[in-house]
């Protein structure tokens, strides 16, 4: 079986593309940023278990900021498998069948950048400087938790929360692109 992280990442990129797919998306090369380009916006997808958290890499974050003039979002897709993926799911098909979309948070770039800038960084000699966003913290951001927003140093009132499905949570800055995002949304 291929690299488990690649399988998870590719599957959730496809899921996000299908969720917002009526805007004629393009899925980029796996090594480029962003992962998905729509007519009005683009999305970088981060998939992980809900306890591990989506990885926000420093170089990738700042490259994404410089690369496009479109509205930029990060999609944090969380699944429920917590350990032993390779052992418990010996084939790619078995793993893909087991991966559920527990929740998805779509955040504008400004929130992700603020989260990165104001969070303790993790460093590893074999990896870029990074931070992780676990599902509970994403829920606090979406829900307007005062302590979380004080940490971000942003104003929650400048963002508009919408949940077009019980598992899908979207924040738009000042309500920008809300209509376009919702018009292309398709959960089935």
C-alpha cells in the first residue's frame, strides 16, 4: 500500500472537491498549493484524525499567501480513525472505505495565518516548522469562543459562520463568498 498520509490526503481532497464541486474545480498537482482551485476561490485541504489535527506548515502557508490573488481558504477535514491505519486496513480500498468525514471546517486564510502566528510552533529537523489544528480547537474558532478569538487576535464579529450540514462548518470574512460557496455546496 502507498503512503497512508497520501491516501488520506488525496481522498479528502476529492471529498472537498465534491462538496463544493459545481464551480468547476481543478485539483492541482499534489506538491503544489493550493490543492483545489475554483472560479472565485481556492482551498488548501488538511486531513487528519480529529485528535491529531491538520498540519499548517510555515513555508506552505506563506507560499500560499503569495501564490494567488483569489480568496484563499483552508479546509480542515477530520476523520475518526485514531491509530494503526496500515495494520487495520491493509489495502488502499479498505482504508478509503473506512475513512469517514467526521467534520469539516472551512476557514479563510486570515484565520489560519492568525492561528499559525499566535500558536506555539513545533520543530523537527526533518520537517518544516508547523502547528496543528485539532477538531476541538477548530470548533472553538467556528463557535466564537472568546478565549480562542483572543488568542487569534481577531474579531469574531468580522466573520460569518454557516453550517450547510451538521458536519460542515464554514466561516467567511464579512460574509464574502458565502453565496458562491453555498451555491456550489453539495453534500450527499
